[in-house]
C-alpha cells in the first residue's frame, strides 16, 4: 500500500483540510460536524497524538488522534480516511492503538453517532464493544460509546 503515517500538528494546512472533510462528511450524515467536540490543544503534548496518513504518492488521505481521558484511558478523536484509501482506517487505528499503548494507556474509548453505521461496524470489527456513554455523551441517545482494551496481543494482531 505504501502508506506512511506520521505525527502532525492538527492546525497544519494538511490536517485542517482532512478535518474539514471529516466535518463535512459528518454534517451530511448526522447533522452535526463534530467540530464542537474537538479541541486541537487536547491532542498536543504528553499522552496525546494527532497523526496524518499519506499515500505512496504523498497525498494526505486520513487522520486520527487520541487524548488523555482518565488514568489508563485515551479517547480516540477525529478518525477519518478518504473513501479511496482502502485499508487506511484500519492502518490508522492500529497505529493510534500502538502509540496509545506506548504512552501507557490500557484502554481506548470513543464516541460516534448511532446513525453512522459504517463507523460503528468498523469499530466492532476491530474488537471494540459498546460501553455506557461517558462525559459529554451522557444522556445523549443518538451517541454510542465504544471501548477496546489494549494488550500486547490485541495490538500485535491488528498490525
């Protein structure tokens, strides 16, 4: 595939273009761009990461991030892959899980909208399971929260 995934600043022009594409996609699908639930400063510094995936030709084709949520738990944020990039989402997820584990996290949690059935199915296929809604998603029936325990075995199996 020739995919290259590297850390990036979420405010770089490349990252902004990917985040804007994600926001447009989410707004069309769910009626909410998701911008209000993402703060770029949350994915900078220790215990956090923002990454961009590049194709073999150097085109930016996906992004994702995680941030500290609570002791031992990272929250996955702003996962996106252009539909033309087969396998990009899986590669991004594996990369972020490995990085989160290296940062000392033992679990990753995330939220998406129930209506985003493609994303829900993607995470379920990758070993995530539904958990009670947390934080800002409490009492929001349109939201679904998912989690995955990170162990050396599960992270290795996905790479």
